[in-house]
């Protein structure tokens, strides 16, 4: 999630806390704001990842990547063997793939071991933004903080669609939250995951993050951070590690998304298509976890929504990223610009790491549906804001679904 903070304290805030863990705090909306993005990125409505490393399992169970995929990787100057041996750590700006069609994410088997997952943080990013004055759109009063409540274990029994996204950025190993969503092209057999744009792409001035993977029901038993230090991969990832072989975000996020301020925030969403690292059993992600949420792109306007529940793995203090939490509140409105869609905002004490986590409410048909994802919040926790999903979000979602419709 990206955190909002007064620009005059941006430097102090950056040095006063973990670089990769944005935290939220109540701030006056009339003040100049800076936004901290924790691991997400966006692209455009027409932005699609034209190059995906789709892996298949051979008879020996090992992952192989088709020759045509390897050829397309080479078109981007990527030698697969060198990439797997550490070449992906080169973040030279000239070599950092940025455009929507440049997305590549070849599987590196075993990269996401329990220790690497446990040590992942949220990237502390920021971008300048104008103050939120009354003439920039509708913004309701700052909501009262709502204490995040721990989701009872097992997580799979109580929030089966929730999980963690892990990825590498120039700042290090990072983490976000995400949600398994339905795929209209594959009813009951979805491999689609919804998260924030800043969890897959760095926004303006940056490019696609690397080694992006999703772990559903991460730490399903709710072990403490200390217990996780000796946990097996099966305990940490009971339903496997799923690599994003295709990611798409909004054009607006790719062009506007930044480290501070509200730039790109109303379009801070992304959809990933995932594939199992180990080749799997032939079952889809939805079949594996047993559930997927519908996405409502025509949810009621903010004043008509009685309650929203946000779910995620907060990692910044006082949380440690090990456990799953939820906040439930009646949303208000947050606007960064009259020209951009108004965002949902709820009271919530979740911190960085909950970025990308799903927001669920009664959709237009009255049934539970994903209507947003965690995008931004203030430095010292207290509230969260997420984009209201509309036509741009639907375009991102449909393009990923359509891409794999015949497979």
C-alpha cells in the first residue's frame, strides 16, 4: 500500500521507519500530501503483457519453458539461464522493462523459499501531489480508525481467496496482498489474481517488478514470525507458489503512478494470470483453493455502500506480515482530482503489506464481490483508500481473461 504523509515531513518519515514498510496515519486532507507506494504499479487500459514465460512440467516434474518463449525473452536481451543465475538483479534503468507489452517473469524454481518470503517487506515509495482542497473533488471527513482484527485460522477456511504477492524490486524483496478472482472465460477454473498496480509495476519512471509470485493462504495456520523461521515450505505455502506469467495494469498507473501524492491512485489496480511453480496437478488456482470472488465493476456509489471489508497481511509495525487481518467499515469518499474517479476510504489500522488486498462489499446484485483493493493510507495508520472499479479496471480484467480464453 502507498502511504500519504505531509510533504514537509517526507524526508524525516523516510528515515524514521523501515524503508520498505509504509505505514498509515491520520493527516489533515487540507495539507500537502505525499504518497508512499508499497509494492505496486499500473499500466493502461490497453496495456497487455505480450511476453509471458508460461512454464510446463515435463515427465520428470521439472519446469521447462517453451523455445518460443525463450526466443521472445531474448528479444528483450534476456538469456534465460543467465537470468535464473542472477542476471535479474540488474536494475539498470536502460534494461528495466517498462512498457505493458514488455512484461516477462520466467519461473525460477525454489527462489521463494520460506526465509525469503518471511523477510520480504513493502517498498517505501513516494510522489508529490497537490493538496486535497475542497475544489479538487468530493472528500468526506477523515474516518475514525477501525482496529484491524485477526482472521481466525485456518485462513483458508475463513478467507480462502486471500494470499500474499512476493516480488523483487530495485529496493529489495517486497510483499503485497492479493485476492483470487473469477475468470469469465474459465468458470470455476480461474487462474486470475487481483492486486494493486504498485505491486507489479513501479509506475512513472520505473518498470515491471520481477519474480512476481502469489501464495494463497500464506501461513494458513497463523504461526508467529518466530515460528515461521523454522517452518517448512508446505507450512508457509500449503497451496503452492503460483508465478505470474502475465500481468496487466492501467495505462494511468504506468504513466502517472508515483511514490508520493495521489498520482495514479484511482487507477492503482492490476490483474495477474498465474501458473504453479511445480507444474501442479492440472487443477486451476480456483480449484486448488476452492473459491474465487466475482469482481463488480458497477458497484454502488460510495454513499450507497453500507459496509466494506478489507483483507490483507499488514507488515509495518505494529504488525509483522505473518498474519492475516481484516477491517470492516462504512466507506467515505476520497478525491485527489476532479478529473479522476473518487476513491473509497475506510477507517482501518492495517499498515504496509496490506497493499493490493481485496475489498469486499455487496455488489450490484446484492451478493459479495470484490469492489476495490488497498492502495493508499496515511503514515501512522488510521485509514485506507482504494480505487472504485470502473471501465478502466474492467478493461484490464477482460484483457487478461481474453488472453487465456482459448487455453
